[in-house]
C-alpha cells in the first residue's frame, strides 16, 4: 500500500513540475530548473525511443504505450474504490445515510463516465471532408497565418488548429494532448475534458471529506491522528486516502484554475505558449506593426550582409526578410500586449466559455 502511495506522490510531483514549471512566478527557481532538466532528459530519451519505434515496430509501439497512463489511472481509481468500501465505508458515520450513499455512487459513476467520454470522443480531427468546416476562426497574422499547410497531413491548417505528433492528426481548436486520457483535447471534446476535471475534483474533495470525517468520528480525546491511523489496518487505509485526497485536490484544482484562466484570456493551452513568444518579442523591442503592408506585423532582426550588420524586418510566418530598415515602410513598435494588440479570439469570459463548452460560435 505504501509503495502505491509513493508512486502516486512521485507522479503527482512530476505532473506539477511539468504543468507549472514555466510559470513566470517560478522562473529561475528549483521548479523551473527541474522542469528544464526533466524535459531535456525526456527529449533525449524520446529521440532514441522514436528511432527504435520506427525501425523495429513501424511506429506502432508509441500508440500502445500511450495507454499505460490512462490504464494506470483507472487501475488506481478502482483499487482505491475497492479499499474504500472494504475498509473505510463500513466504519464511516455516513454508511447508513441515503444522501451520502447516493452521492458516493454518483461520484464514482461520474469518474468512469467522463473518463470514457474524454478518452474516446472525437476532439475534432481534420480530414479532407471536414477541413472547410474547421475554418471557424480567422487567421490573426500574429500566431496563425494564411496559406499554411500541414507538412504531415498535407491539408490546409485552419486557424487555432495543430498537428499532434502522438495522434497523427490535425486537431480543430487544439488545446493539448492529454496523457491521462491518451487523447487530444480539441473543439468537440473540451467540454468532456472539463467534466473529467470537475468529476475528479468532486471525487477527491468528497472522498477527502468522508475519510477525514471518519477519522474524526473515531478519534478519542488526547489521541493524535498519527496514533489513530496506526491503530488498525482500516484506520491506516482511511488515513492514507485522506492524505492522498488532500494532495491531489490541490493539484487538480490548480490545473483546473489554469484552464479557467485560459478561457478568461480567450486562448488555448497551445495558444498561450504562442502568445508568450509574441510577448517575448515585445520585451525585446523587436515586434513592429506596419501600415499599408501585406503583413501587418513583422519582427526586427539584425543580419550580416556584405561584411556589415544590417537591420531588417522579417515575417513572423516563415522568417523571410520582407524589407530593410532603409526602405520606406511605415511601421510602429509594439510596446504593450494590452494596449497595442487585440486577441480576436477573445469574446469575453462568458462567450469564451459558451464557445468551448456549448460549441456556440461567437
């Protein structure tokens, strides 16, 4: 049991570092350095794995291994539910409560239902037949550009879409590839992903409440919780569940809050990274807005030409040189994300929420 707890805690720590390691508040800290090291190691291992996978397994091994994490998740959840009913439920003060029995059953069912929906629903795979339908959003010429084609699918890339190397498809309104459900999260299944998060938060909060309250009901005067947990096998399991529920409630709630913030900003997880690159250019003073030019935004760069350095302006799309500093092209530096740029995909929090959850166009 303790080995299972240890594995779960380590996995939770790694997931937390992976999710929040690039947050500005963690820049330069141990969390950020840990993520950099982990991802560097991961990319090195991935390179070797892809070579073996392509050479000996024709690319199929990666698809099979993708089911390890969701399978582990389902096994752990089922394992915990089994031991809850075996050890905690019989000694819980809520065992004879119709309300709590109903809520326990509903919480368990919701976990499996939303996991199934998030795992097996279509995220919005773009095909030859659906590519025109996927053009729901305009290209803003900042992070999405006209005339782009996926080099793998050989299909036009609609704005806000992305090719997933794991799934092997371009996904409409791509958010991220979720290893916990082995599926991309996109236009059609983002609502099931949110349901999956809410179901897990409910499962953890309510599970933590039941386990903590059970401990409290059996706690005697002047008896510490640690002594109570060690008093019997049932109490040990109840205490472990209380600790795990508390830890994972914090992690899952923080991850959900991150997605609520993305909805508020009118971006996806994928787009947030792209906007961060634009913000970096602004910080360098290298992003310019042009007037009466075919590309509204350009990047300033310095290149070596004829043994001399020259200031030029390049395309954000393909990094081609568009004009030189001496050319008479009207341009103004972009100095602020808030004042000088408009996110055309942001329609306000409520409309963004309806678009992502109810599939309503705004």
